[in-house]
């Protein structure tokens, strides 16, 4: 496994997005925990969760509790990244709450569920149009200053919001988590901004999302062609391509089976030629 940095912490260059282990259609608890353990065995040291990864029946925090259970006795080996500011609703849309009072309360509840003294990386999940963005980020600044969280990040942000968040945090913004994949490249501007400013960029749904990767990975796609040349999965090729886009890029593919995250972790060691990268980067 190769490593990159989020703030002052070295983490595996491929993380695990734990969301599929808690949403409707999730695997049973044993397989979910086996999937997290398989990630650790493959060298993954970044696990991304959120208090909103749950169902209405389970209530806020199911995924955080699951991650905490799977990591019991091993939390010091892993940077756990969680998020606040969304409330899951069966059937959607998820509710947004970016008020400082909610975020500070949610962070303390997440810290308790994860069983840690301070949350490794806490991220504002999604902007709330009813709350000035700087007020939401101000809550993260207070959580940093109070030691509730060690590192602060944001998610689903524009370049303008990234710059504003870093300003409000006094230069302490360490990560941005946006949707990015071969099929969804509209966050390339945010990715490039993060690389230029030494901010970790964490692509979510880096393989296109649940059930949405078929066009990218069909047998006629460039990713499938390169995969056949190298004898690996097209998904592994996609993650290796994303890693090539900048030294601050750390994809966090979701997984619901041990085999899936084991394959994804192999992207850290996959070398693509300049000719292959050019093919993959073509629109």
C-alpha cells in the first residue's frame, strides 16, 4: 500500500467508503464487518462514514456504530472520517441542517458513537442553503479549537466554498470530499484547486456509484480495454487513473463485499503508462 496525506496524517492512498454497509440493501452485519476487516488487511487506513448513513428504522448513526464495532482495538491504526449536517430519510431527499448548534451537537454524538477522544476527520456533509456557509464552517472551527475534532474537512463544495472554508478555518482545511469518477468529471476544477493548495481531495462514488458504472466499464470502454491489457479489473484501472490526477487525490470507493475492497485497494500499486492515461483522460 502507498500513502498520501490528509493534514498531518499519512493514510492509505485508497480509502473505504462505508456507506453501502448501512443504507437499504446493505449486507448482513457479519459480511459488513468482514468487508471492513478485509480493507484493513489490504492496508487501507482511511475509513469514511457519516451519521446520516443509516435507515429511518435504525436512526442516526448506524454506520458509525458499525465502523466502531469493526475497528474495536484497532482505531489507532486508522483515520476515521465522519460527516455531519445531513439527516437520512427513507426514500429521500435527505434533510440538511447546517446550523452551528446542530453541527456541534452532531459532532459530539458522532464522537461518542465512534468511541474516540477526538474525531480524526470531521466534515461538513453538504451546504445548507438556509444557513450562511461561513456560519456552518465556524462550527467546525470551534470544534477544532475545543479538541472535539482533530482535522476539519468539507464535502460537496464549490471552489468558492473551499476558499471560504479555508479562510474561516484559518488555513486549517485539510480535505474536500466531492463526487468524482470517470463518468462524473464536473468536480475536476475543485480537484485541481485542492491539488494546487495542498488540500486532500476525496472522490466519493469514484467508480460511478451503486449500479451506475455500467457505461464506464462496458467491454468497449477505454477503462475495460486498459484493464484487459493489464489483466486487472476496470474498476482498479479507474481508481489508478484518479490517483494519477494529483498527489492529493485519495479515492474512497464504497464496498459491500470483502472481495470488492480488496480489488480496489490494489489500485494503489497499479502503474499506468502515459499512453494509457491519455486514453483514459479523453472525454
